[in-house]
C-alpha cells in the first residue's frame, strides 16, 4: 500500500502540474491599507512589511491546529476550526514552550509572506515551506522573520512552528502517547498549505520544504513519510539528515516513566501517566530536557521515533528499498559544522573536564553511541583517530571540530548521497564562506578565549545568508562578499523552488550538476562558487569500518 503512494509521485507530474492551478485573486482584498485574504476558516488581515528597501505582504499567526492543551497535550494535532470576525495577522505568534524560555502551549501557528503583487501574478507562485532547527527543543518563527531575501525573488514563504522537547516528542511507545507530535504538527501545517495556499495565489503543486539542522532532518523525515506524500515537490536539507546520529530519539518508554515519577504520577499504565502529565503546569514540564541530558545536551531523548506509521521504518531501510517520496533534493553541510560542539566545549571548560575525568561514561555519550555499537571500544578508536587519545587541548581544536563535523553531519550526508543519488536528482553542496559574523563570533562575544577556530564556518552560519538575520539590531549584511554569498544562496534556492533545478539556465556563471555516489561532485558555496569532487574518502573508510548501526543497516 505504501509503495502505491510513492509511485503516485512522479517528478514529471509534480512539476508540470503547476499549470493546472488557477489564480485566486478573488480571495484577496484590502482593509484600509492592509492586505486581506479570505480563507475557509475566515478572513485574515495582514500587514505591509518593509525590510531592507523591499515591501511585501505578511499574514502572521494563522492557526493551523487547535491549541494542543488539556486533553490534546501529547496527542496528535487537530486541524484548526473557523475563527470569528477578522483574524489580525500583524503580530508574530508566541513561541512554543521550550528549553530556557517560557513560551506557550498554544503555539501552532504559521506565517505566510508573499510578494506585493502576488494576487495579480499571471500564474500561481512557487511556495517555500521552512522548518526551523534547534535540536527539536528550541526554535521560533520570530528568529526567521527575515524572509525578504527569498520573497523578493517571486516566491511565497511559509514559516511554521511545531511542538518541541517533551511536548513534541514524549512517547510511551504505544498508542496512548505514540510520539512524533512535533513531526505530526509539521505534516498538518504542510496539509494546511496544500489546502489553502492557492488563496494567496500560491501553487500547491510547487511546494519546496526546506530546513536547517533538526529542521533539515525533519525535511528528510517528510521525504520518508507516507503522510507527507504529495504535499511537496522538492526538498532542501541544510546540515542534517534522517540518518544523523542525533536525528532519532531513544529510550522513549524509560524517559516517559521517569518523567511521570518526577511529578509523582502513577506509572502502572500509559493511560494513567498521560492523564496525570496532562494536568502538570506546562512551565514545569519545560525543565525536563535539562534533567534528562547527561553531558553537553546529550543524548537526544526528545526527538522523532520510528513508530511504524508516520515514520514506517528506519530511514536507511526506506531509502534502500525506494519506499519514500521521490523528489529532487538539495543537501549539504558547512565546512566546520562541528565548531558548534567544540566551540561550546571550550567556552564551558567544565564540559571538557567532565568528559576527560569520566571518559568511560561520557566518551560514548559524546559520540551518541548505542549499547550495541561496542561503545567504549568504538569511542577509543574515534578519539585515537582524530585526537591521538582523549586528552583535549586548545591545539587540538580543529581536530576535535573535524571529529564532530564528520560524526554529526558530513558522514550522514555522504551515506545519504550514496543511497539516494541513483534514485533521485540530488544536488550536493558545501558552504565554505566565513563572513563578517558567524557562530564563532558569537562564542567569542560570549567569552570564548582561544586563538583557534575563529575562521570556522560553523553549524548554523548558512542561516545568515538564507534569511535576512540580524546579528545585532539593524546589523544587516553589508560586506560585498557576504552579499554575494547571500545572492547565490537565495537565487539557487528559489530557482530550485520554481523549477526543481538550482541552475535551470545560463543566468549564473556556473552550472550545478546532480551528484553521484562515486564522485560526490558538489558546489562549494563561496562569493564565487566552484565545483569540487569528493574529499572525504579516507574519513569515510574509517567510519565504515566501525561497528555502528548505520553500517549494519546499510549492509543488510
């Protein structure tokens, strides 16, 4: 049955179907100087957004699900009903409850941004649907409001929120709390776009999903999920795949039971746990993430679960069997992704001290290993290969960064390309530009006092160019090289959203070809991008020789 769903998705029909969608300009109107769109749920009255000299239209805080509170806490999302009167779409939504911040449970909203003349466009516009990252525990629409750099290239951008941490990924490993609530929120938001985006003159048959970090792995899970079939026609994965070691959660039932015990809830049945936990004040539950981590925010417990339904099987098995949603994909990594880990370790030296003093316990946790992966022996091999032992000093900063880059991002990317490139158009990239600002700049501002690493292109640095993110108030990109990189990113990404190909014509000075599993040809994104061949063969051979689950699955 699943295979039939996948076979319904052909690249030809997905992209050519755009011509069949008609404009819905009649849904658009003005309320004074504010734009308005009539939806089946009611009318939303938006705002005129002005950013960096570009004016566009925004419709914020649109509910796509009923508030997941009370008896809906820890349950599948329920589609939002109609609202009374006009919905005021001027304000950014409250962020979801999350680590370090007290947000709100009533947070399942999305924002829609369109070019100023979208209603009068001669044909429906392509849609870009963004899923934020943050380790499934933090993130909010507010950070990613700078969509002007995409919208000005004649696309519609949708930014969503989904439940995080315990609210989004708690599971009793049964039907009572089945897990994946946050992922199911994303699916429902995608369905909302499919059903409603034509009222904004968006094309439901040209939807590209894109995300970064946990948002990127989420994108990959949508590629795997039968529930997302037909809801998108392209995928962009920035720094994360569904086979990354942090992409899936673990020990769900144990964590659910321990959480219930912390709040003195009965644990004899899942039903009793659910009813009791649904009555706990939401801000008390926010603290659970901090309490279950063992070392440096690890392991990832609250994350997606292979439930046999939304995520039918391990992603490796799904990819190898071809039972997934076949669409063109852009996927890549940043040059020094692991600086996120190594930089924070040196910023908080106690994490290094704890690791070195408790290496038998914390070493395997630092590599996110499972009990069936010969954890201590494997850990020693990895640390010996990269660092010559587990003594961590400033002089080894780049080696430590490489270790985390390869473990968490680059090897999963390479293995994903190895499996998918023969089945779908895959465009591979590496981001190599160190701009004026970056994550290492932030760590330095926070007190990181080492000479190494300031040239690193860290995890998350690409977001400064895919969005108009402000480093400080009013601090937009101004350096010529930074602006050139932003132009490449936004042109490539929107070309892909429009056509399924990032370089469909000769308007750029280069052509970005699809990659293959042998050469892994990729675009190195710089102020002047260049094409490169595979440069990680030696490292890949090392990781392939370790007793890891991923290797066993790939060799089945």
